[in-house]
């Protein structure tokens, strides 16, 4: 799967201004039956734009840049590094509804490791975009594999999709689990089974 570079992702803000985006939200407010000029809503388009800049800040970030700083002094450590329960907040690309859950990551170092916060930052970069859970899982795994030159990577996401819990079939307790394995985690079931046992404890 091709990783999309930031320059390919969206029109520049010179092409789509904040003012144009605010007008679009005023139109939506009118469309749902509201008065965008009433006191409680007059500044809502500006607030929504500000919130959207936070929700979708991943479009202006590069995960590989976040992972450039690595550490080689690991005294020969070559077993898996597992980081569990990384909070996930994203939005599905089909309804722009929140996707909320956790991410588990493991990798097998190849003579270098990365700071633990960088794993969570990688999740943030890709989750702060319109996503499908399947693509998000693969993007995190493939980026870590490439940037760290790892011997293997495993990524699991367990998330609730509000496009399914709040609308449509409205199954409030439903979550979706996706896994993606690369390298030794894909080729050697002993690594895969150990990883799965760690994240389910």
C-alpha cells in the first residue's frame, strides 16, 4: 500500500480559506433547519473550523519524520517491544463519525530502538485523518517497519465506530478488531502468539 505524502493529501489553505470553510458550515446549519445567525450559533462555524484543524492535523504531519530519531545502544536487545493501550481517536471517512478505541503495537528491533512516545505519535499522525480502520492499521505497521528497519511489526486496533453505534444499526456495544503483521510476526506464529497473549492480558 502506497504511503501518501503530505503534499498529495489536500488543497493548500491558500486554495480553501477559513472563510470559505466557515461559509460551508453555515450552509450545513441552514440545511439541517437551524438559523446560523442566532446567538448560540453565530460563532459555531469558526469553532468547528478550529476543531477540525485539531481533528485532522495529521494531514500536515509526517510519521516517518517522527521516527527518525533512534537509539543504537541497546546492549544487543533483540526481543519484541510491546506498547499496549495507546488511545485512539479518529474519524471514519464514510460518515465523518468518531472512531474511538485503543492501539497495540509490537516490533522486533534490528540493532536500534525508538523512543516509546514515538510509537504513540505515529498513531496520532495517521489517526488524525479521515480513515478506515483497516487502512489505519496497515499504515501504522508499514511505516514502523520501514522507518525502523525492524525484523517484524504487529499492530492491533480495537475500536468502536460511532457511525455504527449512533446511527444505522445502532449497536452500541460493538467494537471492531483489526490486525496487521509484518516480518517475523507474519512468518513465525510463535512471535504472533506471544504478542497476542501480551495484549490480551
